[in-house]
C-alpha cells in the first residue's frame, strides 16, 4: 500500500444505502481497492452494524490516485459487518453473499 494513502479522509457521496453520505479513513489498500474505517457505524436494514467499507474503483482507467486528487471516482461499495472485518486483510470481501452493497462516488476530503 502506498503510505501516502494511509489515514487519508475520504467522502462517500449520498446514495440509497448511505443517505446523506459518510466519511471514512483509509486503513488499507490493494490494487484498485481501499478499505475505510467509517466515521460512524452504519446499520443495515436487517440491523447488522457495519464499521468499515471496502471501495473498489469501477472503471479500468481509474486509479486510486484519482480518488486522492479530490475528484469523485465511481466505486463498488461494500459495507463490512463488525464480525466480518479482518484487520490483517482489510480489503477482503470474499465472505460477501449479498446485501450492504451499492455503487457510489468516493473522493478525498481536501
């Protein structure tokens, strides 16, 4: 992971899952994916509490550096329940089988 990305604040734009948007801090990155610790926990409709989010850039020509530039980057967003988060592999979503995911824009907070 590029160390300049660590602890950078990111803004997730308003969408159907995260109404009003939310901020998070980068805690991990892998290829075109970042793991964010959310500024506040998000509760899914089924009551599951999520404290992290994994954002993966949707387009081939988009890099994570684009996110740090401050411009919005379309991403696949997956909320990570507290019991699924792995601090040794923060970008892992291999457990995901549905729910708590949406497409949305992510950008650095300047």
